[in-house]
């Protein structure tokens, strides 16, 4: 499972800082999530809500 947050942000013309402000979480949390496919559930949900997308849309999910 790979995060695709960078792609979503580019498509919307947003920066991590702008998303952090909209989601109400630190920009560092967004950066960690985008780099490492990890993050606190509450932060992932806040990101999805700020972008108005389902949580699943934040990831490329590969069927194994």
C-alpha cells in the first residue's frame, strides 16, 4: 500500500502546508504520512476529510 497524497495535492494545486491548515494537523504529520505510508488514524482521517475524499483514495492498494 503506497500513499498517493503527493499526486492528489498536485492535481488540486495544494501544498502540504495548506492541507495541514485545512486538516488541523501539523505539516510534519502530513509529510511523514506521504513519505512512509504511516500515520495516526486520526491524522489520516483528518487528511481525507480536508480533501473530501474517502480514506481509501489516499492509497494505491495493490492486490497480492
